[in-house]
C-alpha cells in the first residue's frame, strides 16, 4: 500500500475532514500532520481542505455511535499525545467498523493510549485549577501558565465561574493562546507574544504576603521536598508566586527597599528562573 | 504591628493543625458575590508546602494569645513566644486578596483562647460576617468551635461557616486531664453534639424550604494528636470509628506530635514526629470510610498497633489467606476492594472491562491495578500471573520489599525521613 501523509489545518474540524477524505479516497493515512515542515520529503502527501459540512457529518456520526467517544476525542485533540491524530483516527475507524462495545474495556489497545492521554490532560487541568496565579493589573486579573496540554478550553468554565463578575485573562505560553473573559463572555484567541505588566504597590504587597504565608506554613520537622515535588511537579513552579525571585515582589517604579520575601522562621521556597525556556510540549510516554 | 509580621506569627502558630481540605462545598457562583465552593468538591490544592502538605485554605489563628496552658501546644500561656492578633478587617481583607489571586480556596480560622471562649468566638464571628456580608464572599470557610463557647455563638458561627471543627487533640481522658487541664471531655463533646444536631436539622429544613439557612453544610471534622500520649493505634482507630458513626464526622485528621516543649509527661524534644505511624492511621481511616473495613478487623487487643513496615490493607490480606485468591472475573466490588493493589478506580474499571469479555492477567496493569502488590492475591480466568511462585513466608518479605522499593510517594519520602 502507498504511504500517504495527510496535511490539515490543525483544527478539530480539519481533523474530522481527514477522516472523511480517507473514506472518500478509500485509503489509510500513515500520518496526519498539520505542519508541512515536519513531513519527510520522500512521502506522498494529500492536503486536506477543511469543509464544515464534512466535519459535521463525521461528528454527528460519532455522536450517534457513542457520545462518550465523541467527547473523548474532543479532549484527546487537546492533548500532547505524540501522533494523537493518527491514534484518534484509528479509534474512529474501529468505532465505525466494530461498534462501540470495545469502549467499555479501558485496557483495549486502541482505546488505552487515547484514554491515558486524556487522563493526563485532565490531571493537568485539575492541578492548574489550583496552581494558576492571578495578578491584579488595574481592573483586570491576569495570569500565565506553561502547560503540556492545551488546557484552556477545560479551564474556561472553572475560572469564569470563580470570577463571574470580574474581567480576567489567562495566557498559555506553550500554545500561545489566551483565554479572555469580560462581562459574562469568554473566548480563546491565538496570541503570539505577551509580557505581564509590572505589579503596582498593592499587588506586590499581596505577592509578598502570600510568599511569607507559604514559607511559614511548612513544618520544619516534617521537611519533605520529594513529597512536595511529586505532588506539585517542578514544571509548574515557574509561574507560581511562591517560587519567584526578589524582583517579582518589587513594585513598578519603586526603588524603595522591600522586606526580604523569605520568612524568618520558615522554609524559603527555592526560586525558579523565570523565562528559562524552551517550554515545548514534551512526550508523556 | 504590620500585617506581614502578624501573618508570620499567626501562620507559624496555626501550622500544626492538619486539616486543610475544602471538601463538601457545592455553592455555585452568584452574581454580585465573590467566588464559589464548587471546585472544592474534588479538593483543590493551591500549593504544596515544603513538608509536602496540601495548601488549600489560608490557615491562620485569629490570635495566638491564650489563657489556657495545654502542655503540648506552642501557644500555651506559659510559653515565651511573640504574640499577635488580627483585626477582623485585616483578616477579611487578606482572605479576599488571596482568594482573588487564586492562592486559596478560602479561610481556615482557628484561634487561641483570648480572654474567654465567648470573646474569641465573637471575634471570629465578626470576621466571618465581614467576609460574608460586606465582601459578599461566597467561597469556603472552615472555623474552629472552641470548647466552652456559648451555644448561641456556635449557632451563629455555624450559619457563617461551611465546616466547623472541634479538636479533640488527645485521644483519651487521661491524656486530657494531664496535658490539657483546662479542657474537659464534656466541654469538647457538647459543641460536637450541637453541630451534629443542627447540621441534620438544617438539611431536613432545606428539603422543605429552599431558602432555609444552612448550618455548616460541609459538616464537621476533628483532629487527634498521635504520639503525645501512650494511646494505641487500636484505641485511636476505634475512637475514629465511633466519631464517624455517632457524631457523623466528615473527617478525622491525625497529627504526628512534633515535640515543641520539654515536659516530663511528653516525648523529649529530640524525638522525631511519628510520621509513618500517622500515615498508617490515614491509610486505615481511608479503609474505614471507603473500603468497608471495621476497626476490629484491622487491629485487636493482641495486635494494638499497625505494622510500620506494611500498609494496613496488605497486613490484613497477609493475615487472611483464606480470603484469597480473588478471581477478578467474578468477584463483587467489595471483594475486589480487599485486594492489595486494587483501589476504588481500578475496581470500577475491572467491573466495566469484564463485561466485554474475560480478563487476562496482562490486561490488569492497564486497568490501574498495581501488580507488584496485587499479583499474590488474585487470579484472572483462573490463572495466576505468569511465573509467580511464593509461600506464605516469602509473601510477607516480598511485600515489605515492594513497600520499601517503589511504594507511593509519601511512604517513599517518609522512609527517607526515617533513615
Ligand atoms: S487552648 Fe488551644 S491554643 Fe490555647 S493552649 Fe490549648 S491548644 Fe493551645
């Protein structure tokens, strides 16, 4: 059989059109990519055009076969699973050919990798609900994260409910997109670059209070950095207030000395180097 | 004194309290109010402190001034330590400032006994009023009910807080008499009874009238100190069981005693806090609440303490060979839960997966079964996992090795701490 690589626009609808076209051309793609540069020159490629009608037909069919699978696939599309499109493709083919029975077995070989990636995504979402830090910037709350998976669509509901009467943004530096919320409306937009504003005096003060609380609450006789790191992996630390260096606690346009952020009686949290990239998604396997 | 300094003193004084979960809230966001308690359902950790404990709530004391002299406590009257007190305004402002920045899920407010239990509770009530009424704070609040407080004040506190707790601290009356001479068992149990009764009443009223006031909707909890007194694990676990059954407690927390003072009746200051023992009690507590175990199955008068080398579920399994092996294709949920290495999630997955066909041993890891432990206790389609041979003697040794080598994170790090 011919090696055929599908190229699509990177959207979920575009992916569904890959499925549609593979049935039209009666072929099984060897890879599904959205970045032309990553395709080895020796292979045949087929550019897939995103057609909303085709996408909707595939999606309706999926929902009819199994609403569970449809929602699983939408989530899997947000994960950093290597070759996620191809694995999702095989799951869909199996679903269309064998029916939904195999979905009840989480250890099924086609389902398992997808399920595992989605669990990883959901785990990251759960952790970030707690680990996201917002700053009060004027009358807007702003935060930044560097997740492995595209978590913003799944964090949206949570933070919109928490800040129902507020305005906020949350920037995902890994995937260069931002969640915006104002007057009851939320949206997610691509945003190539973004720099967080310097804190004003009140903001810097709350940051300092929080770091002091954090450093003091630990019990020295129970010091257990390994346990902390297992529950809160280091890759999250770079965007968390408690692990920032002194400048983070210094207000804008102020050369006044600030109190040492560390606590006299506590265990000072280690600083992480901010902006020490690259933060490209890594494999979870 | 400035707020930063107060925060330092009053956090330091509050840190020995173990409870820091925000479970059991379900208030959704409302217009004009700040926050909700919905994420609390799954227990949202906002950070982990350097000792590996989850930070969910702003855990501080209203004041660490105290007229009592409990021997085990850093805040006791006779201890020479810096004292401070928040004003209700300062504390409410701090809570809101932290909540908005997503540092915390809410407030956990406890206090030393300042002037009298009623005066102290009065200050706490003023703080919570400010939060709920002025700031329209809709997030989670856990407040301490201080033994000896007038029932009317406990009532007000319960209408403002999501959860109340009364700390028993010392698991026996002898312990109380010698180490906390200002407290009596009756003074501790009275508010616990009141909270239980009012919580049940308010639930019944809510069924009838949607707007009936909620009294401590997330129930009550307590804390027991482990290792300050000679009480056995069996004693502590039976007390726990009674608290869950009779007082309908939501949680019992255990706190390994950290020697903060030299006292003839207490362990010396050089004694390390019994962290592993505390961990075993948490594991056993979990078995009581979710796995259908009774305290008397896990321990008895002949074996009053847990085997430090092995988790309580493994210990039970080793002592009950007649129960095993469990066949994963036919066993019911309760029996699956008794297999070491099978948890609630993997048990549910097994039930779902086996409807599509007979399970084979090699499928089990993908369902979340920890085979290193489970392999000795189960069969799949009548087969033991391949190549497995063991005797009753070698079983115990091997399980201890597993526990020491790649156990879950907490045990691992705890062993390190002990070594
Ligand atoms: S009443 Fe509470 S704060 Fe006061 S000494 Fe006893 S345990 Fe400590």
